[in-house]
C-alpha cells in the first residue's frame, strides 16, 4: 500500500467543491433563497414562513441583489484556476501556497453556506480545507510545484 498524499486528495475535493460552488451560484441567480430564513421566522397562513426582520441585510444581498452569488462564483473561478493551474500560475509562490488555499476555501464555505443552493459546496470546501490543514501538519510539499519553480513558460 502506498502513502496517502493529503494535498492531492484535498486538491481533487477542492476542485469538485469549487465547480459545485460555481454551479450553485449560477442556480442561485434564478432561484434566490436565503438558507437560514427559518430561524426566527414568522409562520403565516397564506404565504408560509416569512423571514425575521433581523435578517434584512442577508435578504438584500442574497434575494434582492445577488451579491453573495456573484462573489461566490468569482471565488470559485479563482480556486479552480489555482487548483487546476492555468499556465500563468504554475511555478509561482501563489500556486505553491497551501495556506492560501485553506483561506480561500474557508472564505468560499462562508459565502456558499448563506444561500440555499450552496450548502453542499460549503460542506465539501470545509472538508478540503481540513485535509489541506492535515497536509500542512504533516509538512507535505507539492513536488510538481517545486520542480517547476522559476520556469513559468515551461510548466
């Protein structure tokens, strides 16, 4: 049996979570719903559950204007470009940084958990971040990134 390479497993999970986040953001444009609206909501006979007035800010940035969905989609594309490296990023310090990936994945999870379609992407982003943290504790290094260090055009 081989040794599990945690950053490779994290990379695949992160790619999957980011593609899912982009897709969920796309659907979030058309079917806008704040996921946590059931907390403190008012149940009305004709109309169902009405969100609490305390969540007016979230209703504005998710339901009225899809700001969270746009931000999540942009962050998802950034993570996809980092994980499935575009040639410009290969061999750079940004591509080699596992810590940056952890921060971006946690930011993605925080954004996607707010709207209904992004809850699975939030869960998988957190799992990928935990696996990257495990890779950091084991002091894993990205050998492919180290091989191409300083060779931006030949990667």
